[in-house]
C-alpha cells in the first residue's frame, strides 16, 4: 500500500503542482478556494479543474467537499509550499544575482521550479546568502558581475561551454535568418492529398497562472 502511494506521489506532474499552488495561494489570499476560483486563477475551464482535482484526490493531496470548497491535505500543502519556495529562490537568483529582467526571470523560474532538485536549491540559497549577507567583500564582486559581459573570440576553444560554442550560436542565428528570408513561396498547382483535409490535433492546454505571487 505504501509502495502504491509512493508511486502515485511520484506521478504528480508539473501541471498538478500548478493546481496545488493555486489552492495554496487562494487560501492565503481569500481564506478558501473553490473550483470557480481556481479556474479563474489558472485561466482554464471548470471542467478541467474538476478533472485535475480528481487526480489529486486519488493521490490524497486535496480534499474536494461536495459544497465546492477545496482543501489541501498535509502532503499537498507541503508540496505546494516546496514548489513556491523553489520559485522564490530561483526568481531571486535570476533577478538579483544574474540580472535577468523581471518578466523573463519569473517565467523561467516557473518552469524550473518543477524539476530542480532540493540539494541544488539548498546550495543556491547558500550562494545567495553568501553574496548578499555573509561575505561583505562579495558585495563589490556581485556589483562587478552584474556589469560583466564575456567577450569570447570566434574559433577559440572554451573549456566551459565547448569548442567554438559561441561561433556555433552565432552561425545558428545567421542560418535561421537566412532560412526565413530564402523560404520559397507556396507553389500553386502542387500535388495535394485527395479527399477532405485531415483535422489537425489541437495542442495540449497549458494552465497559465494569473497574478502569480
């Protein structure tokens, strides 16, 4: 039985974690979370929320009462807080240490929060605290780093990112631009499939968090 529960918890996807975080944030903001609130926060249909909550209930991460209030179980609350903490650490590191623009930093932290390991986050916290609080001599170094931009020369081997890496990146950008400019126009009278056109599969919906943190 424990093995089965562990397997269910291991199967929690990043999308499911979004729902856990939405419930956690709504309860912090409003004191409760209903299906309609979660749907509005994530920008999805109520039927989609109900399906996600069913999967989370099977994993014993949420309780969905018949009168519509959604609550997190102890394991669900812990998981939501872990993801939120990882987001905060990553967002702080990207913005305050690397100098990434706020919108981009939040978006990339949101993606990375689901896959980064606990040990990596722990060391990131150590690094941030070391730079910003525990090593006064590091403050000047951090200020210098924020202004630093490397000046790699084309063709020079790089021990960090691989031989000619910068040149490869520049060449890829040039090829992408050249390919777009050289794309041939559509030729009329080309051979087409007979019969009705095949329906294109719609891409999977991705829940977007509104007003995140």
